[in-house]
C-alpha cells in the first residue's frame, strides 16, 4: 500500500501555469502484474501532474534497465489505495528513497524537479482520428495533447449537448497516459473580427459559416467562442488558445495612406466583440490566450500592448506565446516573455527559418509554405532561427511552469519523424531554474 503520498494529492482542474514541479522515478520488477502498474494512472499531484518513469528489471533486486521505459501521468481521480496493494511502494517527502518490503526490487525514488510537460498541438494532425493520434502521442512519449477544436479531436457542440462526451475524451487520453492542458480554437476565433470573405468558409464549421453573410458569420463565431469556454470547463480545462482576427490587418502597409483613426477604431472593434466573450470565459473560470501572430489584432510588441490596453488588461485575456511568429519579424521572443510576463498563459514550441539572400523576400512573395523561393518558412523545432535556450531561460525567470506545446509544421520533413525529433529536442533543451546562485554552495560549505 502507498504511504506518505496521500497528503500531497488533490483533484480538480489545473491551469497550464500549475504544471509539474516534481517527478519521481518508479521502478517495478517483472513480477509486478501489468494490471497493478496500470492502476497508477489514477493519481494526481498538488503542483500539477506527478509523472513516473517506470523501468523493468530482469528480476527482483537486480540492477534496473531502461529497456522498457514507460511514462505514466496522473489525471484527475480519487485515490484508490486498494489498487496498489500488490505494488507496495512507499515514498516519504523527507527521504531520498524508500523501499517497500512487500515487493522486493520495487521502489520510488525522489529525483530533481522536472522540466515543463511537453504536449502536442493536434491542429496539424486533424486528419487523424483522436483515438489514433492519442495512441501515437502516448507511444512517442508526449505528456499530453493540446486538443484542436476541429476534426474529431474536440467538438464543442457535442461537449455541450452530450453528457458523456467529455468523459469519453478523458478516457481516450488516460488510456494513453496523456493529459489535456489547453484547447485550440484558432479557426473560429479568426472569424470574430476578420472582414469575412470566401476563404473563411474553408476553416469554419458549416453551422458557423451558415449563409456566409459577413455579419452573421462574425456573430456566430463569437457565440461559438463563448460555447468553447463552456465546453472547456466541462472537460476540466482552464485554458483556450486561439486567434481573434483583425479588422485592420489589411492596413499593415500604409498605401493608399491609412486613416490612423480607422486603425484605432479597429482596436475598439476588437474590444467590443471580445469583451462579451471574455465575460463568459471569466464566468467559467477559463482563460483565453491570443496567439500573437501576423493577421491578428496583436502581432508584435506595440500591437500587443495596444490590444491589452483596448480590452482594459482583463485577466481573462492573455497570450499563447509562439516564437515562430517572432523570428521572421526579427523580434526577440525572450524579451517579449519578460515584457508581458504576467500574461504568458501558454507557450507553443514552433520554429521558423529565414532564407534572405537578396532574391527572397520577407513578405512571402504570395508563395505557399514550403516553396523554394520563399524568404522564410516554418521548420521543425531546433532547425530554425528561434533561440529556445534563451526563451526557456526567460520562462524560468517569469515563473512559467506550464506546458510547452509543440505545434509541428515543416513542409520539408516527414511529420511523424518530425514530431519525435521535436519532442527529443525539447526534452534535452528545456530545464528548470536553479534555486540558488552558483556560488552559494561555496558560502554554505
């Protein structure tokens, strides 16, 4: 039976900023039944989810081998101690390791604070059923999924209409030892403030598009975003990321010369449309994270400040920080994280690479992603211009302990290879901050 752990457990939804700060190494010999090991997926830690790295040993008491690693995550759930009788693990917060006599060779060992959980944003995988993608992501070693609100990954209307829908989603995740820290509602959010044209039909659900009349599309998109907050709350998720659209993006290049009063009006339009949406987010205990991004109302430092000012710095409206959209603008993502520290609610891991050689343009040349003549393109994390080490140092400085969600896009790389490569890159690059200055140990000795 597990001892010393009950006092550190709780249930209930958690926000991305409340992610794991401790992990434990848990080793089981082959003599422990697989069914007993699977029951470990019923716990949850106070500061986020507790993760176990399990390893098989050839026999009780032998040296551990990493031949069969498996990572288990602890989703919400009441503690069911009787499920663990045959495992016989003890852990004490004041001890480095404790061995339980009831199962020789089976022990839990406290190790250093782990880095942030790594999740996969499912938006670029919406051609795969959630069942299929969750199995792959769990097998590859991801800690969770940021579920896109398109494809069959998370259907807002079903979440509100069907009593067992969210439980079904959670069952798929738990079966694959995955969590969900956030939803992605980029496509519908884009239509709230955008001037609607025929392109939007391809990204919107048919019931949101309707007859395509622009004002009606914008209104239905706003209502769907409100419903997204309600659906997220049903799922137990407190973060929704997405786009806002923009009434003034088309005025980026001021010719014919802009009427800058109209630009200011665009920010007022944003606030008028999004304030009622954030009212619902607030009521549901869910936060919205705008992915600062070209085509949105906020796409750099200046426009992010204007956006937050326009909506009166409401706590319910923050930022999903994606560095790939800063790199080709020659902007420093780490400095952005420091400047908007209290609004970094979620972080994407995505990369881009500039290929400016005097012939290629930073404006993209009306070429599709992946075409040779483009001046920049998205690439798999670690293969582009983003300085992820500096970004992670900035995230440590501001106290961000939430998920790093890989949004994988690279037209020149196989998708499955790229997802695994990106996960490995983040695992070896991310790190937690030190809790003391490097010379403090000398002073204590």
